[in-house]
C-alpha cells in the first residue's frame, strides 16, 4: 500500500466551478500535509501547507485535513483556466516528502 | 531573490553513460534534497545533503550519488545509465530551521 494515495484523474470541470481534490494516507506518523501545483514540464510549486486537522484558507484555495480518517482535501473556488495543472498531495516523514501520484485537472473555458 | 535553479534543463544520454546534474539552492537555504519524477508519477526521494554530507537516502541504487559544496550547491551523479532512469530530476532546498521545501524547475533526462 502506497503511503499517499491519490486519484490520477484527469478531472475536467467548467470554469467557475468548485474543484475538490482528495487524497488518503496510511501512515499515522505523518504530521505535515502539503499541496503542490505542477504545470506541465515545470517543478512543483508549494500551494498550501498545514500541520493540524481542520481547514486552512488562502484566497481561492482551502486545504482540509481529517487525521481521524487520514483524508486530505484541496478545494478551489471560482476555478480558472490557469488552474489547469497537476495537483500533488504530500506529507513529510523524517524530512522526506512523500508524494501522491498527482491529479491532473483541466478547467474548461 | 532567485529561487532554486537547476542545470541543464534538458539532457539526452545513451545507456551506460554517466550524467551530472546541478542545483543551486534558494538564497539562505542550506539543505538540499533530490527527487526523481517518472512520467505520470509523483516525485520520489533520492537523497538529502546537509553540511556537505549525505544525511539520508531513499530506495535508490548506489549508481546514484551526490555531493554538496561549501556554498550549499549540489550535484547529482548517475552512473551506468539505464532506460528507466529517464525522468524529471528535481532539486528542493530549505532553510535548516524550516520544514517547507522549495523545488527547482527540474532537469529532464532522456536515456536512449
């Protein structure tokens, strides 16, 4: 079982819709959770970083962590075509980042 | 303030050859990690350097080696290249007192 599981998609939604991206993890020792955005042929860019269970909001992005069910979510409000990218959920174990496979997101104009 | 930079951007090699990839960390960062990202996969941790020493290593063979210089820049060396080494190689850096790692744009390696 992979430590971080993520549906690879692709996920296609119309512009302006709310996007929900989800991951599950298996290691109870994980303490930090991140969402990275990766455009085609580019390096991952840190979007959100959260330590505790609950919600963290930054502009149109909300990260949600439920440690009791080992579930991580990223919500994108008022989605834009520029949000089209691969979204990687990740956690940090012993200073190594453990990534999911990434979900490819397409926002349709 | 420049972010993490990597060179070269693209590289084509043949099986059996050796390759060296380079990384300059973000200003003020002293810890450098390397990751391999195969097509359609998330990045996989290769190893981490701090104070010019390999501090920890992922599940990669000894063909993968690295170095960190006194200015904190780093190199990744891969010997006896295999077709399966074709991937995007990412460098990430962080300040020793912080947890967040910042990634460079990567070097795309193609092994023919």
